[in-house]
């Protein structure tokens, strides 16, 4: 009787094994490396909100029996911590794809490790040119890179604003450096003059001395600025106090890229008046996919919350993974192959077509806005 | 603003205001070191607690509950930050420093304890308030005073005024009150002060409370200037340590002079060398001071009549 029972159990186990293997095959493991601790943790919080929402939306669709399994890990915007974390994730979780990181320095640190492991890295927040210029085959990025962000600023500065002089302000990181260079080179090549390039660390709090210095340089036509929202608010206020920018009665036009989220203008107040910048995620955009995203976001997180581009990019990243699975991807190579074939895949932040370097080359929804006296955005017809 | 004199005065004004912020953060550090011979690594977090206390008082309690207009709400928040800092200091003193002193702990254990308190406070605030920056606007930060081409925000004037008042109050306390003299006596020689009938535990607790209250007020002044997150205090603490070292450990006059000096040097470094070199210049100054005059800018008096 015991022997019969044991045989029965063994037969059951053997029958279950192919099912277990099959169910393992039907899971796509997504590692998410975001800063969850430290000063950069607000990226991680917003990124997680976007991905959690995307998971809910994907669950309502048909993924051909495949499940997305997401594991969040803290990389703290730090190259060292990101490196240690990604190695541990690769060893223990064995992801098919990693979404991350947000900060360019940490993103660059994990890229070669993921490349070596042949795991796709989908980046939705870093700007540095080095990520897609280093020849990695497994790196894809949906966030516009430094050149894609700075080139339109230069064009508008010279052609629309007739700017002759510029002062470039940027945070002292890979992202800030690349954006600053991305503006300086074409601006000078087009005949403009850069009066100063002023960098500052993320720990700089008071910008009065910087604003005073800029005021002493003479007439400044444009001030392209590449900093996070918190510092940008204080910088704008200092520039307005020094009467350098329009918002303070000066003549200089502050210019910015998609770094700045919705809501910045209200925080900076009158100092933001006349601020010109490019945006990619625009909550006022009428596209159905954008409005549906905002409705779903507010239903989940509160009617008084408007999603930022950080929420939107993270949301899109997860949707793209789901789309790749829908098109037949079963593993990392499959995801990589599908991503390479993506053409005009619509997401909230526009359309996705990856070029040979893995960079999204479609900037069709990127447009300019100018902050009005009532602190609202006005879309400009410049492209 | 191309006139050299105007520029010089403007950057000096910017530097003094910045220096006052550093002094407010550094004063508490130097006070604790002077009496306890100990560095408080949690000081930055006391500053942050003060900033959040001020934020919630000004933007929620004073305006919505008490119906006080903006400026009054912000000024009230300075007092709430002072109270929050003092309360926190008393709690940490009672729960951490006092037991360690009673157990006869060496100097290392309280030092490590302050690191633990710092981690606890930072992560506690992160859990309570989240990492997304808060917008703390003082109505005074929006007002700009102009004299010719010179400009200064009303917030900056407040920072200088409050710093001056805090320094004057502290000086008066130390000079003219019994507890102040007792504090100085304990700082000079704890054992002898005890033999003279001074309750050293009470004095030490009072020192920590005063230092923490100062940190709280520093946070309230900082809030409208910085990006307010649970990591706000950390962005200034390194400069505060530089003030303490350059001024002389435990030397209040030295800390004040050092803070103002660092602020002014920073402003002129931004003007003539670039903001990216601020840290290099300040820490070069710190190293030079340690080599040339390790006791600090202001010489420590060895004897004085209490």
C-alpha cells in the first residue's frame, strides 16, 4: 500500500513537471532599478507609481498567457549601489529585462553589466549621450537624449528668439554636462556667444551669488538651464530677483528641456513667466492615450494628482515590454528583437521607433510651451 | 550691474546672508562640542525636523486652522521650529546621551549613538513625509528690497536679523545668567564644576536642548531657501562642520566669524572662479587652517573669571 502510494506521488510529480517548466516559460521577469532611497528617491516613487499603474492596465489585456513579474530594487541614483544591486538581481532574480536607472551616472554604471549578461536594459529617464553612443546592443532608451533635447532649444533660441548671447546653467552630472555641451556647440556654430557656463552641485541651495554673477555679465538673451525641479525653482527665483529674466522684469529668456515636470510654474511663481521649454509629456494634450492615462492615474492615486513625465515614461516602459511580449517575445533575445522592430508604437510620451543605437528617434510629440502670466502653459507652434 | 563697487557690495551682502545660514546651523554643533566634547552627527536631521515643523505650521496649522495670514504664519513657524528642535533635543538627551553617560561610556559610544539617531531620524522623516520635495514658500522670499542696483530678498533680511538675535540671546545667556555661567564652567572642567555644586547632568541636557532649538530655527530659516526633503539638513552640514573646524572646535566666536567668512568667500568664488569650485576653495581653506592654526581662527582663552 505504501509502495503504491509512493508510486502515485512520483507519477503526479512527473506529470506536474512539464506544467511547472511551462509556467516558468510563461513569465517575463522585469527588474526595475530605481532610486528608492536617498535624495533621488522621488524619481523612484514616481517611477514605481507609473509601473504599478501599467501593470494594472496590462493585466486587463491579453498577453497570450504570459505574466509579467516585476521586482523593484533600490539603486539610490548611485553608480556603486546600482552596480551592486544589478549584479545581485542578475544572480538571484534572473530578469529578462531591466528598466532603469533614472540618473545618468547610475545608468552608465549598469549598462556594461547588463550588456555582458545579455539582458535588455530599457532606460526611461537618463539623458547622457554615452548610453547609446557606446555601442551596446542590449540598451534601449525612450527618453530623449541630450542632443535631442538641446538641438531644438538652439534652433528656437537663434531663429525665433533671435538670441545672440547665452549663459548655460547646469547641474554637475553626466546629464547636465551632456545637455550643456549639446546646447553650446550648435549655438556657437550658429554664430551665438556663450558668455558663461555655470555648473553647480545638487547640494547647492542658494543661487543669489550665481544670479548676481550673471547680472554682471551684461545683456543675456537666453539662459538654457538643466537642473532638477527643486533647484530650478530656486534658480528662477534668484534670477528674477536679480532682474536677469523676464519674470523679474529683465530681458533674458530662461529655456529648459523636458527635465521640468508639470507644476513647476506654480512652484516658481512669477519668476517662471516667459520660461520657454520643450515638453514631451503634456497633460493638456488631447490624444486619447494621454487622457486615458491621466484618468487611470487619478483614479488610482487621487483626483488632485496630475502625473508627471517621470510617471509617464515609467508607465510607457512597462507597456513596451508588454507589447514586445504580445508580439511574441519569450525571453531577453526575443524582447531585444521585438524592440529593434518597433515602428511608431504609440505610448503616452509619443511614438516609439528605436534606431540602430537603441535610441527612440521619434520626437513627433515634443513641442514648445511658454509660461504665461497666469502661470499656465501656452503651446508654441515652433518645432 | 557692471559697476565694480556695486558688484562687490552685492556679493558681500549675498555672502553675509549665506554665512548667517551656516552660522545658525553650526552654532548648535559647536555648543555641544564645547560642553560635551562630542560631535553630534544627527545635527543635520535636527535642522530638517525644524524645517518640516515650520513648513507644516506655516502652510497648514497657522493658515488653515488659526486663519493667520502668510507672513504671520511664517513668523509663528519659527517658534514652532524652535520648540520642535528643543523637544527633540530633550528626547535624544534623555533617551540616548544620559543613559550612556550614566553607564560610564567612553567618547566613542555616544558618537556612534549620534550616527544611529541620524539614520533613525532621516528614515523616519522619509517614511512620514516621503522623498518628493515640498514647496516651502515664505511670503518674505517673494519680496525684494532694492537700493539702487543692489537687491536683497526680505527673507535674507530676516535670516540675518534672526541670526543676529539668536547670537545676541545666546551670548547674553552665557554671560549674564547663572545657567550660562554653569554651562561655561562645565565646558571648562566638568569634574570641578560638579564639585562646586553645579548639576552637570542638567547643564548637559540644557546644552543639547539649546543646540537643538537653534538647529530647529535654522531649519525654519532654511526651508524657504532650499529644496525641502528629508535630506535637507545634510546639504548644509558639511559646511557647518567646516565652520566649526575653521572657527575652532567649541569656540562660538570663532564659529560665527568662520561662518560669515565662508559665506563671503563662497559668494566671491562664484563670481570670479565659478560655482563648481566652491567646495574646493572652502575645503582648501579648512586644510590650510588645520595646518597653520589648528586651534581655529579665534584664539581660545585659557583662563577666565566666572
